[in-house]
C-alpha cells in the first residue's frame, strides 16, 4: 500500500471505531481485528502503519470526532508529513478543503476532565493516561520462575515491582511464543498483578474472584495459592467466563467457574455464604485507568453510565460481604482513577457496614487515597487502579 492508501485505510478504520463508540458497540481492538481480517491485501507493515495512525488520532481527539477524516486532519495539524498524503490519488484521501470539519483536540470530554480534577489528578497525570502502555508479563509460578522465564526469552526484559512481573523492552507478538503455548506466562499489567497480590491469597484458602471475566486475575490467584485450596471464578458474562477453562488448562491452574445471573448473584452463591477467606472484586468501572490501551473508551463514557456503574459497584461490595467469614477480607479493585468509583465506594461501604474495617493495602507502589491506594501511569508506570482492602471483624 502507498503511504496515501494507508492514510485512507486509517480513515476508514476510524469511521468504524467512531460509529461503534456512538452506538456502544464493539471495542476498537475488536473492530480493528475484524477490519483487517476482511482486508487480506494489507500486509503486516500496512496493518501496523494503519493501526498506528488510527490510535494516534484517537489519543489526540478529546471527544468523539465527526468522522475518521476529521480525526486524521487533527493529527495532520501537528504532523506536516501527513498533509501531502491527502492527494486525491486512486486509493488515497481527497485533498483537504480548508472549510471541512476537524476533530477537537483534548484529553477527554469536559465533564470527565472535571471529574478527574475533582479526584486530585493533575494535568500531567491525566495526560500520561494517553501515552503508549508497555507490555508486561506475569511469570506463571506454577510452572516457572521470573528469572527462568527471562532467560528463556529472546526479547530483552526487566523485572517489575510485581513479584512475578517482567516488562518487555521491545515490542513482540508474545502470543506466538512457545513459552506462551506452554503456559509459562500470561500478559498482565504490573498494576493488575499488584492488585492480585494485595488480596494476599494463600495456599489452602477458599477464595472467590467475583467478577472474573476471562480470568486474568484468577490465574494470578491460582499461582499465589499454589493450586492448594478452593478458587471459584464467577461472572455474569458467559462468553468471557468460558475462556477460563482453556486458559487454566494451559497454565496448569485449578479453578472452578460459576456463571451467575444478573440480580441473582447472592442467591446463586448461597452455598458460599460466610465461608470465603477472601473475595476479589475486580468491579466493572469507567476504565479511565486503561486509556493507554483503550483510548476510545473515554468517548463512550457518560455521566449516566458512570452513575449506573457506581450502583453496580456498591451492590457487588454488599454481595461479597455476605460471602466472607469473620476475619476474612475483600480486595476491592477498579481500573479507574475517579474517586466516585474508588475511594468514595470504599468509604460508603464501611459507613453502611460497621462490622468491617479498612486494612492496610500491601503494595510496593501507589499512593494513599482514602482507605486504599491509587496507582497511576505517571507515578507508578502501571495502568491506573484503585485498590482497597476491607476486613470483616
């Protein structure tokens, strides 16, 4: 593909991503996967170039752009090399009309920036959320060690603050590596690994991952427990939950799964009432802490969605409270930097549950925030997280 054709390709991909953001459709990653799948003529270099252009434009646009072309024109304002590529060639974009709309630059929609500033995030911290994320691995302690894994990799790496973490120093398609097929590691951000460590899951315990999703954190808990004890992974999303058994088999992890019906979680976990030593709540949230990986999610968020998600978070905390034995604990985690979803939720839970208290969050990174700790890309080099540990008296 010519450079101009790559620009046109990025415009078309952005159009699909923008349309999905407006409709609440698939993620940008999923759309890009399907878009390239239907365009086999694009080589690997073309795909990388088109994706890079599209994601740069997403990061530059603070609000949903009028179109993919408008987003690329915004990018061209700061990248003079792009302007000549709007040349009207056969497979390239039409020449620029001085009066055509250009996307608005910014970090996020104004209402959301206000929420972030109210959560004591400065401009540098917000800006860092839109930088490129590194690629972190978690060595699977059930099969190897961090040191042994690092020695086996051809790509250079360095240890992270997480017990089993490695950060790759160059880009790589790690899911094609034999070490991945052998279950020696999982891709997992350092902040996510630290959140799992904060739960303090130990061999022999009974542990529930209440919002397990596809099982990334569940696998980390299984390794921490050395496959001794009981580990139950729950979720209301059948498709995501079904991904856990094959991942667990590859990792050599002992994990039970249970599909829950929305609104019936407590009843469907009645056999676990007041039994669990620990419950991890990786709660649904705004995802503001993951913008480095999913920058288009800031286009999807609305005040109404934020409030409805906060209601779900509070309900999950109350469900978890009914599962934990006296002396047991909850680790509440959101990949959000908004106090509405983090510190405020933990404080509200303690206010309505006097039989619970805040416990120390044992992590080598992060800064205190309310009763928990907050990780940010700027200060900690991780995705953004809030983590609180709550103990039943």
